[in-house]
C-alpha cells in the first residue's frame, strides 16, 4: 500500500531500492475477505473512502475526482492504469469518461481479480494484463492518458518506468499519478528527463492524518487481520503499519500531472 522502511518497502522502503515489486501477492489473494480492513479505512476516511471499489493504498474519492479532472480524456479514449492492483481506481475513472481501460500490474492474482470485478462493475470492455511499469507489453502511443495510484514509489528503476509511460502515451497525452516523494526522489527532474512537462504537483488533502489513522487501526486489529487475511497475507500490511509512521512526515503523498511533450 505505501511507504515504510526496510523490508516492507516504503518512505524508507521508497528509500530502499530492494523492495520486491510483487510483494503484495499473498495480500491480494485474500483482500476481498477482510471486512476489518475496510472498516479501518471507513473510520479513517469517512465518506471520502471509495469503499465500493475496494482499493489498496490510500486513494480517496477526492483524489479520484482530481485524477478524472486531469487525465483530459475524450469519451471513447484509451486510459491505461499502471500498478492497477485489483482494478478499482481505473475502473471508476474510466467509467466517468466512458473510456476504454487497460490495467497493468505485476501481480497475476490481482490482475485476474480486476478482470472479474470489471464484469461485476459493468465494465466488461476493460482489459487487465500482467506486466510491469518498465515493460507493459502495450503498443507505442496506444494510450490517450495514463494514470497510476500509489504504485510508482514501489518501482525500482523509475527512469525506465517513465520511459515506458512516455512510449505508450500519445504525444500531448497526460500522465496523472499519486505517489510518495522521499527527499532523494525528485519527480519533477525524473519526469522532465523522460520527456514530460510537469503541470500539477500538489499534496493530496489530509493524507498524513488519514494514513496515520489507517496504520494505527491496522496495528490495533492485528489479530483480526491475521485471521481474515491469513498470517502471510496480513504480514505485509502489519509490517508497513509498524514501520511507515516513523518516516511518513518527510515523505509527502503527491498528486502529479505531467504532459508528454510533443516532438
Ligand atoms: C499500493 S498498490 C495500489 C494498487 C491500486 N492502484 C489501488 O490503488 O488500489 C501498488 C500496486 O503497484 C503494483 N506494482 C508494484 N511494482 C510494480 C511494477 N513494477 N509494475 C507494475 N505494477 C507494480 C503492486 O503490485 C500493487 O498492485
């Protein structure tokens, strides 16, 4: 879900380049079973929690509305969601724009669940594929817009990831994302170097208090979470919940929108 330290891969895990990019596989296999995790987010976010899409990360209704506003898609355009997880955020933004959706994630169980949920949510035309930020397998200039929620922080080779976003995006198309920015990562410089112009850089509303509240809720409910998710499924979020709060204040959660420069 987000940034922590050490093995759990977060602000210091963001600072920790050896985080396994597929480390959420066991969690994803069980997420749908955890009413406790949904309760924790509901209590921390109130009405801003988009419970119906069961996201994994810290996305809010306000974030999704802002992403929707910034992607700049015409109806029927193609939206690619990188690090889509179980698909919810991309499905919601695509529905709003009547866009075609392609979701990409490194975890096969999440991609399979996203395809199943897209049928449940009435988006049978959406497509989900196993792939990486650094190698999506999608054709060049095939996306009218690219979005990504709380995923880029996990990617070890960010220049390669941004080069891939640039390749799949049409010239003039937008890349809109949320991620965390530790001191040693300069997204503006990375995006500029990759051929983008950064147009929006803002902290997401109230992110720190909410994230702390979620971590406190996870720690307090360790027993129930282990029961619902299984010990291995729960481990990754319990570790993050213990480690992330120490480094969170210096690792803002940002919403960024960048335009692919025209040749
Ligand atoms: C915190 S989750 C967010 C999932 C989803 N965007 C959401 O908000 O519900 C981060 C996602 O990034 C994916 N991820 C990590 N490294 C990746 C990579 N190199 N390429 C594609 N996806 C990656 C993870 O598997 C995970 O699904």
